[in-house]
């Protein structure tokens, strides 16, 4: 009877572990954490879109037109280019995060103090290319991450009675995977001022979320592991518009708007559970069904920039995405809900003298920006918010518009209030912007 009660308690704790909104452990609740504890919810961490060019200016780009760079934030921006040019941009990122959370035991008893851990990841961020179609039109293609899921929570059993009966027990919760976004788009400029564009997006990837209870020094009990594995494959789309208005002298204002269509996610879900000992593994549950009732909601954005020829640019973006009513399985008993996400971004770039032959530093392009993000994740009645600042530099290389772009992004997400986790991060990005002129016949004397 005691063994039955012990097994029942282990099973209940393992099930409850799937619902924890923050890292918990008996000694260090943040030990072994992954990319972000907030990737536990929904589709995971939504990746901030754009190349290093965009990201180093606070993430703006909806109202920006620059013939030197690929702008992924507005489909209409693909027409901002030299008529016969080929452009490619390849980016990498390195993310360093310091996590802090309130100490807690595995049974939910509050302890005093703030516990700290850190994480470091290095990934490819994007690859994109654009090609001309005609004089005032072009198309683009590429791939970039849409969301990432990566976390590991651990908790050791602290009940003396249960440990005496069953031995040391460790609970773990893991999440891996993510969703990628491949895109193919085209745009056209009309009357030299109005640009229209459209993207077709293909979302694909897999997410695996699991929980386990393992008996570390007892062969009398089976370790338990259960979870969900999602496989995603579906199409979406986005429209964009930009209007350029010349002002006095070399000054120009550009206004832009975008609209991303609501996209139902297609694919399959595997619900699984296993029991294992040192010698064998038994399947408890293995059930497959179609992915239903999940969707990426529609999103609209607006942006405005003011550019002075090749000298400077100042811009502002706003975007909104309503996740209200979206339901995600796997969080029983957790005060989690999805709401309206809003983003406010501002940024600038300055080039002292692009053609200075004496002072190399004056030929560089210096960038900066700031942003405030209100995510769609609500925990314990609080909306998870992010505030950050960015800096960057564009380094010209060889001829044409080839350049190396470097950016840094430092900020904070979440807080220590309402039993949340605070992330203080430093993101380093680098992208290689390649530019060449095609379709020019060689002349011979």
C-alpha cells in the first residue's frame, strides 16, 4: 500500500510538472535551463525578424527603403534596389542570457532569495537573396526562424518519507525544436513613389515537449516520461505597401504598412508516454492525431522613416498581433493566457561621409535604436514585457554595396514580480551583405 501511494504521488507530481510556469528545483531552480523558460508557452519564443541591418536599429523597417540592404520587414521594400543588382544577406547570432528567479521547492513552497543562472547559444539567424524581375520590380527568397523552443527544468524530490521508500527521485522537463519560416516574395513600384509587395510564407518544423520522473538509485520502480511532439507544415502570406514622398532638398519621407494573414497550422501531434527500467522500455501511450485549433493570428504594422540621401535616417515602427482566445494544451492548473502583443520600435543610422578617401571611420555607418515589446504571454495576471537598446555598425567591403554589419542588442524581459523569471540578455549579430551587378555586357576595344 505504501508503494502504491508513493507511485501515485510521483505520478501526480510528474503531471503537475508539465504545468510549471517557471524553473523550479530543490536547490537551484534555474540549473540546466535552456534558451529561455518563456519558450515553454505557445509556439515558443517568437524570434525578432529582420537582418542585422534592421535589428541594430531597434528592429525597424516597415517604412524603410534602402538600396544597399535587404529589408525583410515589408514585402514592398524589395523594390528598393539597383535595377540590375543581385543581393544576398547571411546572418549569425550569439545570445547570452542571465536568468534570475525566486527560489522555490519542488512542491511549490516559497523560499527566500533570488537564484541565478546563465546560458549561451550560437545559431544561424537568416539567409535571404533578391533578384530583379524588370526595371521597377524584383523578387526575394530566403529562410529565417519564426520561433524557438529550448528549456530544461530539474527538480529533486525533498520528501524524506518518499525518498526513504523509493530512493532519490529527479523530475525533469525538456523542450526542444522550433518553427522556421521560408518565404518567396515579389514587389513592384508604381509612379516612382508607390511600392506594393506580397510574400508567400511556408512554416515548417517540429517541437518536442516532455516531462519525466526518474528513480536514480532504485530498480524497483520504472522511470516515467511523457510528452507531446508537434510537426508543423503550412502556408501563410503577408502584404506590404510603401509610399515615398520627396521633401526639401535631399530629404525624403517614407510611410509603410504591412498585414500578415491569419494562418492555421497544419501537421500532426504525437502524444506519448514511456516507462523504463535499466533493462527495458515499455510504451504506455502512443497516439497520433492531426494538429487542430492552432493558428498564427493576423498581424498588422505601420512604420515611418525620414531619410537624408546617403547621410542619415530616422524611423519608427508599430505592430500589433491579437492572440486572444488562442488555446494551448499542456498547462493544467497554470495561470497562463494569451493576449494582445504590441511592439514599439525606434531607430536611426548615420554615415558621416560615405566617400571619404582619407578617414576610413567616416565611411562607416553607425546605427542605434530602442524597443518596447508587450508579448502575447500573460502569467499570473501579468503580461511579459521586454525593453531593449541596440547599437550597430556597417563596414563597407570592396566595391559596390558589399558590407559586414555588426549589431548588439541588450535588454531585459520579465521581472521578479508575481513569481516570474527575469532575463537580462546580450545578443550579438553579424551579417554579410553581398552585392553584385548582373546582366552588364563586357565591352571590348
